[in-house]
C-alpha cells in the first residue's frame, strides 16, 4: 500500500438516532445469522458469502460469550480511537502464525453494512454490542486514496465518502482471510 493512501472510515449508523438509543430498521434485515459461522468461541465470525473472518467486537471491546462490551465501561463510544498508523500496528500485533489480521478494504467493510438499519447499521445478531449504539462510528480501512489523503465514509442511509487526515482517530474492526485447506 502506498504511504499516505490509506484510510476509509465506515460510519456505522448515520444518526437520526432513536431517542432510546436502540437500533432502528426499516424492514427485515438483508442478512441474518445463517449467512455466518461463529468461530473461536464466538469471538470471530466467518462470512460465508465473502469468505472473510471478522472480529465480532471492535478493538477496545471484549467478547463475553454473547455480547461485545467496552473494555472501559464508562466509555461513551469504545475505542481505541486511534490514528491510521496505530491501527496498522494494532493489526500486526494481533497477527499470529495461524491468523493474519489486517484492516479491511472499503468494499470488504461495506459487506457488513445492514442497509435497512442504523444506530448501528451492523447486524446486532452477528455483531452484538451493548449498548447497541456504541458500535457506531468511523472505521479505518486499507483502501488507498490520493497521496496523503484518507477517506471517511458517512454510511447509514447513503454511501458518501470524503477525505480526512491520517492522524485523526477512528475505530478498528479487524478482518482476515479464511485459511486455505492445508494451512
């Protein structure tokens, strides 16, 4: 990847938020739990359509066996909210001989979007978070943009992308490719 050409953030949950802070959907979700296989004690999820394995929790959240909760229970929007350089270091630190974690591309991250829902626009069945709105926000991706320019998305009811500075801080949801047979 070119230096400086890095980030796409996915704003999950374009907020015309319900006052109760609960997810709002207009119609049945387009994807459900049958589209996924839960692995690693449920802390990871294999998307059967894309073949990608996702962390169910954002970085800065922990899997409890049935939900993602903020490591800092007082956090309004759990972190870490980190720079792009820190996000790349974080992904590398999670990588082992068995699992090669990375930042998703813009198109990969968009596969998780539940277009009929907001606050958040992720499936809470697949990515359960307490409280639900705490998984809203912008997410780093690896999709390149112009040199020294990073992209931000405003995902909710639209797929609008704009530029931002790489030193801004955003959320991280890591992904890895499904291992090939024999690996």
